[in-house]
């Protein structure tokens, strides 16, 4: 009876999301250029329709896997592109639900659908769910002992969006060496092929968002500069930015991120229970806070790991992650107010970023407080079976 109830709830929540997408598509104008809901479709259309070689003849800020998706979508109009993106992203959303439900537990799929709900009104018109679907699918296969296949899919996820690299500590924590080797092999081979095709231009354009130099106003540093400085706001790399993210500062923050990921791997290895959710949450939150750009749709990266944290018993982390997501939703509607530095808008933004800091702290404290004194995780061969499928 419980299983039927869980499947019914999963189906109902997915149907609700489908209905929301259909409603939003019906509200799009025939030409949504400048429309807040689908203005990225114009940029996607330009990437797909511009003649010449991407990265070489015109600059592109998306990695190769996302670029491939854009190349095969209809690009005759921004309206057609927006609709196509919407349908592909809800398909990715369903893949995430299936991967969580079969890789771990149906409760994880339900938790994901609930935690991510505040982002649904706008996340389907961005490409972020593609990388999330690949990352969760890879981790789910690893949880099901298909380590090599899962690791390879994680490599593809990195080439769709670079953020899944922060999931590496979760594999170190469980000594999933075959997954790590497959992940590294696929990622290195793809990077070599990419650089062989574009030279350094491809990675440079993606990592710098086509050479942007400022702090995006939602980022950890940018939000502070927005609220407490009088530095001008400039439109650069399709985002409002403030100040200059100098290379020494970027390198310092990158080293801080690497140090944090190393600590996560160490703490995760000492823990007596699975820690995929809380380690993933901490890694993604650290990246969001330390990167020079953070946009509201990036919060979707947190949500599947928040769902896993819930079923793994780390529910404090899930609640804080939900607060981060919920505080992000009003920011979508406060773009003008943020650029005008209105106190209410900047306060919500700082509150969201403080919630992200709290999430990192909660995750680290949780891992440190529930580590075992001695012993290590077992290797791939002896990993525990996921439960409740």
C-alpha cells in the first residue's frame, strides 16, 4: 500500500509540473524577445543560428554538450527555441526523478519534486536541468554498482556544465575508484578533443562567460559589493555585474574551493553512513558562493542532493537547502530593484547567500559530528545496496 501511495504521489507531482509547463508555454508571446520568462531563448537561438564554427568564429559561453543540444533544437524563431527548451528540460526533470527513485528510493524522487518546486515557474527555460539529469543519473548508476558507466556519464555531465566536478568528494568518500577512473578518463578525453578543436578559446569562453571580468550581482562577492559599495553596475556577458573579479582573487577563491572539497572527501570517508546528499550539497553550495557568477537557475543544482540528504537522515541540511531555494524565487522578479540597489531587494539577496553559507556550515558540522572514529568505507565491490526501490 505504501509503495502504491508513493508512486501515485510521484505521478501526481510530475503531472503538476507538466501542467505548469503547458500553462507557461501558453503565456509566451509569439516573439518572446525580452520576455522575462524566456529571454535566454534569444541567446540560445543566436548561438545555434550564427554561421561559422562555435568558439572559433563566434564566442560561445556554453560547454560542448549543451552546445550540441542547442544545435539540434529548432532555431527558426525565439518562440520555437523557447518551446523546444521547455520540453527538453522537463524531460530532463523526469529523468532526475526516475534516477533518484530507482537509484536510491522513491522518497528521494518525491523529496526532489517538493524541494525544487519553487524553481519550476522559470527553470524550464534554461538548460541547467540537462547537467543535473546527467550528474544524478551517473551517481545513481554508481549507487547501483554500475560504477564504470556511472563515472563515464559524470564525465559527460561535466562537459554539459562544469559544476559536477564538485561531486568528486562523494566518490572519494566511498572509495569508488573505478567510477573516479572512468569519470577522469572521459573528462580528460573530452577536454583534449575540445582543446584540439578550439585551442584554449573554448574553455576560456566558457569559464569566463565570454571574457566577462565583473562579479555577477547575485554571486557571493557581487552581492556584498552591490549592497555596500557604490561601484557601477555594468551589463557584461549577459548579466549585471559589479566591480572586477581580478585573477589573483579568482585563483584564491579557487584554491579555497579545492581545500573545502578535500575536507569534504576526508569527512565523508570517516562517516558511518552514506553521505552522498550532504557532501553533494556542501560542494555545490561552496561553488555557488565562491564563483564569480551565480544566477537564480543555478540553485536547481542543489535540489537532488537535498533530496538524498533527506532520505539519508540529514534533514537539517535539506531544510536549509529548501530555504535557499525559496529565497531565490523572489529574486527572479526583482531584477530592476536589484540594479537600483533597493534595500528590500538587496536584503533578500544577502539573506539567500547567508542561507547558502549556513548550508555549508550545517553540512560540515553534520559530517564532522557523525564521523566514525576509525575505519574506512568499503571499496566498490562491497558497497551497500540502495534501499526501498
